[in-house]
C-alpha cells in the first residue's frame, strides 16, 4: 500500500483535516519522530505529521527532520505534500498568496542533512521537487484558490530569527523568490529515501526590508489562520489528483547514486 503524507507547517497542526484512525509516535535510529496521524482522505491512505509538534514546541532548527522522514518511510509513505510558511522576496507574491516552488537554495548550517554519513551517496537534485506532486498541487491551487505562483526558488535559512534586510537583498540577487526555515533538509532527505516530495507555500509576509518596517510571528500566524481553510481544500484536491502509479524518477533516486 502506498501512502501519501502531509507534513503540516506553522499553523497547520490539526489532524482533523482527514478521517483519523490511528496515532503513532515512532522511535527511529535518529530519535523520536513527530506524531503521525494515520487516516483517510479522498479515499486514499494518508499520514498527517505536524512538523513542529502538536503544540508547535519545536523551532525550525530543532525539528528532527531525519527522524520524521525515516518514520514516514517506515509507515509506507511514498509521496509527501509539505506545507511551508514563507516570506515573499519576489514582490509579485503578496501575503496570502500560494506558491509551489520548483527549486531551492539551502542556507541552513547546523542540521543533519543526509542519511549517508558513512557512505558516499550523491542523489540527483536536478528536479528538486517531484514533478507529479507539483503538477497536482498547481492544478489543485488553480481550482481552489485561483491565483498560484507556479515557479519559485525557495531559500532555506537556519532561523529561528527572521532574516535581515541585507540577507534578503542578497537572496534576491541570487534569484530567490521566497524564504522559509523548514524546507531543507526535508526535501533532500525525502529524495534519499526515494519518496516523492513537493511543497505548497503560503506567503505570510513580505521579507525583511521589502515593504514593512518590522516582522512579527503574530502576523505570520494571523495570515496562516486566514488561509487555513483554503489550504485544506487545496490539499484535498491535490490528493485526488496524485496518480496511483509513480512515473517520476523519485522512486529510483538511489540508482547510480553510490560511489
């Protein structure tokens, strides 16, 4: 059985987005994973995992990304829809907009970013996000929220602080469109486990120095709450659109990856 996982980001902790049947907390070789809620959505077997914990007790740099992805693999997950809150660098993306990134640049620095610390394995990231899930997310967004950013470069920063205006200026010069703290190493770890992975991002604010004098966590949560229902509808439609059979290359990511 192939399961779809939904990794809930900031403000998305509610397992009631689907019909819950079972809750598991899985111990892995990398430590304890976030709780996994197993259930059903649109007739598909689904696992919901709140990335930060049910009460948002884990800041971005303390999330056990390896344990989470490992646990999902153990639960039979073959596809992951991740939700992420981001700041808008590209001014064509306004607060409240939905963006489906097509590429990323990783600026995190203290996180365990691979399962292969004792073996030379180099997975291909030419297509960083699964094309099949991206397609499902974009089609779902068009029908549920209307406007959707169909291409964007996601910049992953360490956090937990917000970025400075100078950092955002640098990211803009490098071609980044949105910035967040949780997209990496999650996407890479999923690829190393040969799990399809794509992200749907909610723009919660303009990034530092763009159009506002200061950033607050309060405004981030407010925008997330305002968009919560449409995000749930988007995910529901995306789950319906994901094909039963995988035809992308994610399932063979380890082929020819070992030295």
